C-alpha cells in the first residue's frame, strides 16, 4: 500500500524514493543498468514524432494505438493485470522540442517559468520546505511527518532531502553534433538543414524523409528514396 504516492503533496517526494529503490533492485541483477530518461527534443526535431526510430520493434515497439504487443514491452501488464496501452498523439500532437527548452532556459526569473507564487527555496530550505499539513487539501497520508509507506521508517518530508542530488545520481551529457554526424549513436543524426545544427532521432522505415538538404543520413537501416525511408 502506498497512500502517499498520488493525489497530494508527497507525490514527488514518494516517487523520488521509489525510483531510487527501483534502480537499486535492477542493479542487483545487472550492475550496469541505469534508468533512462526520454529527451523529447530528439523526436521534437522531426516533422512528426511518429517518424522516430523510437517507435520500432527494436526499441519501444511499433504500436501506435492500442495494446503494446511488439517490441521490448510486448505483453507487459499494469497493476490491474491489463496489457499496457499506447495512444501516441492522443493528448498532444507534439512533444517538447529544442526551442521549448531554449525558451525556458532563457528566462531570467523563476516566475517566468513557474507560477508566480512558487516559493524561492534555497539549498538550505529545500529539505524542510513542505506544503502545510491540511486535511482539507489532502489525506493525512500526505502530511510531512507521515510515514512514506511502504518505505518506513522514512517520512514524506525525507523525500525532499538534498542527499538524492548530492550522492545518488547525475545526468549524462545530451547528444551533440560535436560527437559527429551520428551524434554519438546509431539511432541519431545531426540535422544541419533546419537552422542551427542539432541532434535528432533517425527516421524509421516507411516514413517521410523529405526536407533535408545537407546530405544527412536520416534513415535508420534504410535509405531515403523518393522522399521515404526505404529498406535496402
């Protein structure tokens, strides 16, 4: 049971601890494993996110709408025992792209990104800053001093500790065209045809590959023929 996992202020703190334990459990089986994150700017650089090599049986599976029955996650089920479902593009027709990222990083004040009421926490205040305990806003399970079930004896506020960022994880460098024309990965290419050079996900077989004029190798395990990535 995890009453503080959702629907309240302990959400982020609880998942911080959960993700930590999940990765440790994976490393008990394979010490080389680390949890990935999805850099959507790589898909956002394409004309359509659905063109990406990410949606192939080699990676996330080619299922666009419906039960995921191919790829790495074929047959996986959720906590209710139902097969996981993907409906790509149902909630939005785009993902965050490089321009979105640059726009956010170009802001000079936190109020320009988050709500103007966002507290200005320092490093010293982050571990102790927590939403007031108020039963009108959330269940008692979300209170700062409530047990972070099932991770006892931790309390919810412990998930705000700086120890996570100081001692437990770091982020790898983002792919860059400085790594070469493939941005350091067989799944990527350096797009030089649309403004400043930036890395993008390669395009899967059968998808449009038009719009590139600088000789980029945009197709994965295929060639751009007649404006479409075609298997060879």
